[in-house]
C-alpha cells in the first residue's frame, strides 16, 4: 500500500477503495478482452458486409437496453442490481460457450455473439464508471481515475495474453468459460466497494451516504436529460465522432486481416497479440502520465491529442493500406483512447448528478456510440461499392478525426465552466 502511495497521488484512506476499484476494472476488462479476439475472428468469418448489417442489430439492441437499465436504477438498490448485471453476463458467456463447442461456429450463434459482445463492451464499462463517479468527488477523479483505469488496462493485457496462450488448447469454448468466470469475481469487488462507499463520504454533497438507495425517476430519463443539456449533447457528439473514427478503422482491419491470414486460429492469435501490445503500452501511460497531464493541463488535452494523431494515421493509410501500417495506426489509436480519451471522457461526468451519471451516461455510452457504429458501417459499405477505394475512405476518416479534435477541444473548455444544481434526494422504490 505504501508503494502505491509513493508511485501515485493516493491518500491513505483512499487506498482500499482504489485497490478494489483497480481489481474490479481488471476483472471486467480482463473477462471482456479474453473473449474479444473470438468476436473479431467471428467477424472475419461473417465478412465485412455482413458485419455492417450486424452493427444495425447491435444499435437496436443497445437502444432496448436503455429503458431496462433505467428501470433497474430507478427501482432497485445498487447492491441488488449491480451484481445482477455481471451475473447475467457470466451466465450468457457460459451458454454461448456450449453453443460454440462444435468444430465450426454456428452462423446464427456467431451473429448473436457478435451483437452481445459489442453491447457488452460499452455497457459493462459504463456501469463501472457510473458507480465510481458516485463514489469519488471531482478532485479525486482527476488524481485517481488514471490509476483505476490502469486496472482495466492490466485486465485488458492479461485477458488477450491468456487467449493467445490457451486458445490452441481449450478452444473458443474454454475461452468463453474462463472469461465468464472473471465477471463472477467482479461481483465480489462491487460488493466490497459498496461497503467502502457507505463507510466514507468523499463526495461534496453527501451522496455517498445514500449510494445504495434506488435512484428513482423515469426509466427513460436519459433521453430527456441529454436532449435538454447542450453540455451532454456535446459529449454525445464527441462519442459519435469517436465511434465513427473507430468504425472506419475496424472495417479496414477486418478486410486487411482476412486477406493476410487465412487460418481462423491464426486470426484469433493476431487479434490477441494486438490487444496485449496495446494494453502493455497503455498501462504505462495511465500509471505515469494521465493523472498528471489532466491535473496540470486539464482534460481538454486528453480529449484532443488522439483525434489529431488519427488525422495523421488516416492520411498514412491513404498512402499505404498494408497490414503493417494498419497495425501501427490501430495500436496508436487504441493506446491513446485507453490512456487519454477514456479517462478524459469519464471526467466530463464528474460534476453531474447521480441520475445523469447512470441514465444519461449509459445512453451516451451505449446506444449513442453504437448508433455511430451503425451509421458509419452503412457508409463504409456504400463507399466500398464505389470507385473511391481504400485511400478515399481514409481521407474521409481524416476529416472526421479533425472534427473530433475540434469537438474535444470545445468540451475541455466547457468542462471547466459546467455546474449543476444541487442533486435531489433519491426516491425510494415503491
């Protein structure tokens, strides 16, 4: 514990919460990143055109989750519905593992798995950050979120490394079983953090003393909260532009990997190795740079540096779309997103009320993000049927990245001016 305090700016009474939050995020991203290479392999089997259509199904599924999640937040205590979420994920992965036990991946099961993992990716991470934003005050988020994010990065490093080492021995079925088990460990970490939150009151408005009470309100409140707030609309725009850049690169990755590697197991290993290369670089930045950079220069820097780098990345792809160039651009984008963009994006919500942290944030993180995916997936599909070619698509991607950088800069300025009214007392479930 003393070593942790020497390495990063953590107070003694914060240490148990930080360590537990680190482990929680480790388990969540470790479980997800174990199964993520399997999703990517399924995508190469289905093909880019089919995946573009599946992105539409993913968007629809993510919209359907919003009122369900909103109802859980409104009616049940955090100690009840948070474990339910990760328990459901574990059961779903176990069930899919059984379906994948044959020699070939069934097409329908593969499509369902792709949609499920794509929604899971954003949803479970959003739940973690909503919870942590409620536990810590804005000053702590600037100091501690980089360290906590490093827990996720460590999990995202270990997960694909285990997949790379084990997929040849236990197959895709075994990978899904192990990944599902990580979410059961996450339940224990959640419950421990709930106990810590009740025993401390780091928040400025005393919200920690009521953090295990139902939020109350309308399950659809996330929609109205976003539409009424220019600040939240700005964050939603940022997420759409982020998703657009990522999706353009994702489809280029599908095409390039499919053309370069013919064996399905080799593709899974390639995706695993890309994943743990990214996380190895990311964890260094999160532990040593993210918190200090945000504290000294503000989150505007976190939100603009990666979009600007992607302008250059797309232009490089326009000149040469080989696997080597693509790998460098993908690694740069993902390292920057995990080390800078993701923590910065979460800090944008540090001064909003509890209902916004759960309902509006989840709306932005999941259906808004996947809506950007679905839109750009169809755009990419249409562009591939023209004479524009990969170079032309890359130039369009560079333009989108530039808009993303401008939006990030403006959000960084707005964050310092953003205030909210005092948070109302949570409404008990009826």
